[in-house]
């Protein structure tokens, strides 16, 4: 069961990484990148490293997303 | 033609890397090559030597405190560079005029 | 942002996020987490405040001067705690041999200098994140 969940998470990771690269709307790309970071945090939790999971959820999903949103607001939104 | 060749090469690389990942030991086994005498020493003695129950914190801020100091200095240098470029300062004009 | 819902929810949520960040920093030696994650949480709460109430209101809460002080203060606290080891006759960043309180395993006051270093790292990371965001957001768009 946990193996199946793991495989599902990794497939979602690959799909969202491809979607970040394909999306023309940069704000959507930032949001998808935030979802990628959350999935990555769950994967770290399943790999039994809660410290890295907490840091990934705080920095990857929080700070990076907000910094990129600020960056998009200062430049243009469409690629 | 060149593009297709490059994609075939990358697909072969993907297959090779997937095969390599499948050969890795499962997470947390004692047979893994990264589980050597250093890990054993940390897991066995971290509580007596530092008093912290979180071994990761004990490694980060006791055994490897110099590395954490270096990380902090990296953050400090990065933020000094960003501020010196981006923040508006009244003194910056004066320095430029001289 | 002039939305009453966003403003009210932010006003309620920000203290809880900061409380959780302080919890993660102070419990870094007995549970997962630590200075980096907790400092990032507090920094994110201040970024949220900046996004909702504007840079002017956020400057009143976390001014440039406070940013400069905590930026260099965190690293100075780290260096001072490390120097205690030299004063007591050991190496730089000696923990228990330098006379820090070992305490009971699992208690909040345990682990010698580890919680103090976590607090220093937390101050540093918080001010780094919020200074970076303010410097990026208030720069002239010309």
C-alpha cells in the first residue's frame, strides 16, 4: 500500500515538473511549483526524514513560492 | 535528425538511471554503504555527548557546528550583496558624486 | 490588497504561524525542526503580512534598522556562544565540556548550547527572508 502511494507521489512529481516547464503563464507555473514542493515534502516524510520535510515545506513551498510571486509581480506575467 | 539523436540519448540515460535507482538499498537498512562507523557512533553516543534527543540537531549544531556557522555566513554575505544592490540609500548618491 | 476577508484571516492567522515558528525553533533539539525551518516559518508570516497590508505597514512592524540589527545580531550571538568554549579552555564551539547545562534528556532546557544556537540561526534566517522580500518589493519599478 505504501509502495503504491510512493509510486503515485513520484509520478505526480514528474508530471508537475514537466508542467512547470510547459506552462506559459508564469504565475500558474509558480503555483504548480508550490504543489511540487508539497509533494516533495511528503516524499521526504515517507523516506523517514521529518527534519528535511519540515524545511522543504517551509522554504520550498512557502518562501520560494512567495519570492517568485513577488518576482512575477515586478516583471511580466506571460512568457 | 540531431534533435532525435539527442532525445534517444537522453532516453537511454533515463533508463540507465532508473536501473541504477532500482539497485539502491531500501531506505533505512543497516546494509547501506552510507551506514558506516560514523553513523553508528552518532546514533549510539549522541544522547550522552550532547544531551539532545534529536540526533539531526545534535549533528548540525554540535558535531558539525562549524559547517552551520559557514552556512550562516553564506546567508549573511548573500543578504549584504542583495541590500547593497537593491536598497535605496541617501548616502549612495554622495559616494557616486565624489 | 483591499479585501476584508483576506485582511481578517491574515490578522487572525499571523500570530499562530509565528507561535508555531517559535515552537519549532525552541523544540529543535527534542523534535524535528530547528532554526532554519522555524525561522522560515516566522519569515513567511511576515511576508504574508507585507503582501496583505502593504510595505508601509510592514515597515512599521519590522523596520530596516531592526532588520540590520537582527541580521548581524544572529551571527554575533552564534560567535559569542562559540567563544564560551575558548574562554573555558576548550575548542571553539565546545558544547558540554564548556559548562553548558546538559539537563534531562527530552526536557526543554537540555542539550547544552544547541537551543541557544538554534535561536541564533532562527533570528538570522527570519531577518534574511524578510529583508530579501522587502528589498525586492520596494525597489523602484522604473
